C-alpha cells in the first residue's frame, strides 16, 4: 500500500523549447490522484535552460516546480533522464512518479522503475477504486478489454495515456494563470550521455497534434466509400472552430487521410467535446482512441454498428446524403 508521506511527481515533457500538452494532462491526472491519496504534487523538469518553461508551468498550474538544470542536455536523452532521476529519487521511497505514455515517458520510466524496485503501470486511462484499493485501468487486447492493475510497491511509476485526461489549462488552450504561482527551485546536476546521443529531430508524418488539441473532430470511416467524399467531412468540420478531421485506420491506409489523422489504438487518443463518426463501424481499436469524447454522434446506415452502443446521438443514414443535407442546413442557419 502506498505510504501517505510521499509526493506525486510529474515529469514535465518538453521538446524544442516548448512544453508538450501531455504535461498539462499529467497535472490534471495528478489532481485526480491527489483526491484519492492526499499527497502533494510537484513537477520536475530536466534539461538545459528550462527555467522559463518551469516558470510557465508554475504560473499556469500553481504547482511547485523543481528544475534539474543539466548543462549540455538541449534535447531529450533517456540515459541522462534515468541517471539524473536515479540520483534525485535516491531518498524517495513512497509515492507516484507520473510521465506520459509517450515516446519519452515509455523510454525512461521502465528502466528507472527497475532501478528503484518500483512498479511501473503503463497506458493508464483511469484511476479506479476496487474494494478500497487504489487501482489503475489500462486497455489490453488491442482495446477489447480493460485491465485494472493494483500496484504492490510503495513507489509507483505511471505512464499516462495521452488524450485521456483533459488538461486543466495549457498555453495552447486559453491560458488561465493560477491565482498564486508555485515555487520554482533550481538544482544543477552534471550528467552527459555515454551510450547514445541526440542527432536531430525530424517532423513525423504522423503528427497528431491538431487532433489532440481540437474541440470538435469529424472522422471519416470506410463508409465514406470514395476519396472524393472526404471533402464532405472537411466541409462539415469547417463549421466548427477548433475542429480537426480524423479517420479510421482503413481510410489512412488508403492514403485518403494522413496517418497523423488516424484515431485509435495505433493512432491518436482524443477526448474532444464533440466527435462525429461518419461511416465508422466502431471496431475496438478505433473506440479505444475516441470513447473519451464528451459527446459522440455516429452517422451510419447500419443501426447495429458497434459505434451505436457508445454514441449519444445515432443517425441511421447514408453519409453521402446526410452530410450534404446537414451542411445545407448549417449554411441556411449561418446566412440568416
Ligand atoms: C493491431 C491493430 C491495430 C488497429 N488500430 C486501429 C486504429 O488505431 N484505428 C482504427 O480506426 N482502426 C484500427 N484497426 C483496424 C480496426 O480493427 C478496423 O478494421 C477499422 O477501425 C475499421 O474501420 P471503419 O470503421 O472505417 O471500417 P468498417 O469496419 O469497414 O466500417 C464501415 C462502416 O461504415 C458503414 N457504412 C458503409 N457505407 C456507408 C454509407 N454510405 N453511409 C453510412 N454508413 C456507411 C458500415 O455500416 C460500417 O459500419 C486496427 C487493427 C489492428 C488489428
């Protein structure tokens, strides 16, 4: 059982001088965790010249931030993170260390948790209370089942699934500075990588940034039938501010949308205010990425499609007739 004298640490994620959205999702996750265990929250940020970002986090969240200033660490390096955090945590023996279930978080957390003889639960999507025990939910079997995992160690590493916990606030949403900023403390640490070093950063063809930040996502599935009909989905998305177009894997495999627009277990996990699924059957691998949306509208000509089980509004229609009709109606509304 977790001791009550520990801390909930968040390892801030940043890249190219910018705080990544996952950091603010981790703050929201940690706030939920705090309600269960009443431990204080503290953010750690590692790197060279990261004090500016630390100040930003402390102002937005009101949380204390510790800077581990490492000369020469201009870009992420897992070896350095593991080494520095092992030193930092040498007297830490109960509490939580939260990182993103991202390429960075899943790179350093497992090795670090082994060094600290701690449990590491990855892909965390929910905090659950089972018979008074604190457990964490993660999806398994390609999103078909949810496993509840109970940590048995005093220190627990958690990799939190991006897109599941709504960020409290972040610079990319509307910044709402906390009334009293947290304290920023600085520790200088020396560590240079010996086994691997950063060469360069290249933009990924699967950049899911737009999807993760959208309030409204209109997604196209196999039912869109023809590449030409993708335009309908873009037209519909155009009626909403802060919107993005997503799709199922089939549509991305066909090249009708970019892989950065794929929603699902091998794409983005999203939690927009509104998700409109157009011609999407609702395979478990797709639902795993979007079932956290606040309101789901499914347009499908098959009333028995699995997506209908989680949709708030089910439109049993052919998308090629329904979407143009909806667009016309929205156009009439906006011209009044
Ligand atoms: C390891 C693994 C990982 C995967 N990862 C992902 C992932 O990340 N994301 C993902 O999406 N999939 C993923 N998949 C694929 C997934 O299993 C499904 O094959 C895929 O999601 C189905 O896409 P779809 O719903 O667009 O197509 P379909 O299952 O073919 O469904 C099309 C739907 O459109 C409806 N329809 C057809 N025509 C019309 C019309 N004119 N008007 C209205 N409705 C119509 C049909 O009734 C049907 O319900 C993965 C699979 C595996 C094995």
